[in-house]
C-alpha cells in the first residue's frame, strides 16, 4: 500500500495500472517517440523504487529482473 502512495505522489502509478505501450516504429512521429521514452524512464524509476522498498534478501533474489 505504501508503494502505491509513493508512486501516486511521483505521478508514476500508471506504470503498474496500464499495459506498456508498443515499441514505436522507426518512422514514428517525434511525439510517439517522446511518449515511449517517458514510459521507459518512468518504468525504470518504478523498478528502482520497488527494489529500494524490499529487504536485502528480496533484493538479492530479484536483482536480475
């Protein structure tokens, strides 16, 4: 529950609640590429927040995810 509060505050809760976008085509518009890049960056941030909230043992078990 605390994780959801933090992600909502950071405006990144959508990463857990929506399907990831499809990878844009090579000839995609700049706005599509920017949107996809933002999603990737936010997903990386969420992964780091989740890992930081885990115990050391859980971090070791999931380090390669």
